[in-house]
């Protein structure tokens, strides 16, 4: 039996990428090795249906700070709690480990998702870049092992932080098991109709920020010939960039063709399975979990030929230059009109998705834990 501690701030308070990674990994670990104890350290807890499992007792133990500053506790004060609780290994699930942790004698792992702020600094506020850079660099230099969620992220860690590649293990993400489970057609139809979508539609899932390229998807929609143009369902939220996209839609009178919807997480598998094509031509990703979700649902995927997305998409994805609207248009055209090509890519995508099955990823992570704890 192992007693493993985790930085669970995102697990309990983030409901997009970092939170999904944390909940999926911990859920899979508990299923595969329920004899272990998983101690979840978080400065606060947001009540949500997706976090209830982790608040229900064994094998999970949730720890929050007592009195005092929660941010200080998470970064520094937590070390006393880790020692008190007999933690044998600490895993920072999102780029960070507590300051001074090596001096406590507790070995550590840190998961690095991406260094996008180094690739696209203009899309991040200057103070945020400084904080990220300091925390990420510290974690990479002081953790006993770094987990990169893609080969692309590993390359960035080596390039930007001058880390020995031998200290980095690539362990891919898995996605929630719900995406690989078949759904009755009537369940899919019920969700699709709930959001006013037609029988055939295009789908985008992700934050609405500039590098994820929703505006170019809309521009591709505009260029499609009338007999191929399908409505686009957009699942995600954004700020200034979303306003820019909505303004373009209004100017081009494309409102009937673009549906912004806000489903609960449990409805996403049905929305994927009902879609004709999934679009994710992001300019840069640490991994791109929506691509894996779509592949598991048997929907053809159009994604980018850069960063980690060829790894995530595999041989079944239609890869495009994210800066080329024409590339996106061509991908949509082929996948909607060439049935043989479409079916071949769906089959290749389903096969590729097995590489990210929870059993594979969980075995790799448990193996890494054991290897670190076996070190002198």
C-alpha cells in the first residue's frame, strides 16, 4: 500500500483541462489500485457533481488548510501536513510543487501540461508570465521526476528550461470513460434536440481563446458551399476573443449557422456522437483532450499539424495548417462527401484512441511511482 499526496486545487475547483486531467487520473488510479491511499490537498472545495466521488471517503482523504492564508499553505505550509500524514510521494498535478519540498525527504513528481505562455507570450498578461515561469521552472528543477503529457511538451521543457530529457517521462492523458461507452441513438437525439441542433452539425469544444482558432472555423464555415454548410455547435466560454468572434458572426450574418451552447459535462458524449465532424484546429496545445474525446466517440476529427495535436489525433485525424482557412474548408468537404475516407479515418481514430485508454495510462503512472520509490 502506498500513501500518495496530491495538489488537488484544480481537481476540486477547475472544470476544464487541468481539472479534468486531475479527476480522470485520480479516478483511474483508485479503480486500478484501491489498496493505496490518495491524499488530496486543496485550499478550497467547490461543490460540484464531478467532485462528489472524491469527497466520499476511502481511498480518498481530503485535506484543507486550517486558519491562515490558503495560498501560503499550498505553496509552503503544506510540507508539515505531508510529513504529519506520512505521505510517501507527492504529485503536483498542474505544474507546481511546494517550495522546499526536497528538504522534507518526500520525493515528488510534477505533471507539466504545456509551456504555451512561452510560445505565445502576447496572449498572457506580463505578471502571469512571470509567476508561471518562476513556478514551472522551480518544479522542473526540483521534482524527482517530470511527467510531460506529450512529446511536444517534453521538447518545450528541454528547450526552455534546459532540463535533462532523461528526467522527463511522457505519460499521455486519458479521457473520461463515458466517451468510450456506446449510447443508444435515442439518448443522442434527446441531447441534440435539447440544444436546438439539426440532425447534421459541426462541433467545436474548448475554451474560446485566440490560439484555439474558433474565428478561423467560422470563416471556414462562411466559405463552404451552400450544399455543404452545416450549423456549427460551439461548447465553451471566453472573454474578449469570444466577443470578437460573435461580432464577426453578426457582421457576416452567420447567426443562424453558429450555436453557442452550454451543456453539462455528462451530455458531451452525446454531442460528440451526434456531430458530423469535430473541429479543433488549435495553434498550440499541451495535448488536446477534446481530440481524444472525439476519437473515442467515433466522430471524424479535423485538427492541426503542429505542437502535440498530431500525437493526439494520430493517423485518423485530418491535419491542417491552423493558419489556413482553406485547409479547414477542404477537410470538412472531404469528410462530408467521401464516405470511404470518412469511415477509414473513424476506424483509425478509434484504434489510435486505445493508446490513451485508462488502463494503459494508469499502469504507466503506477509504474513511475514504484520506480521513484525504489530509488536509493
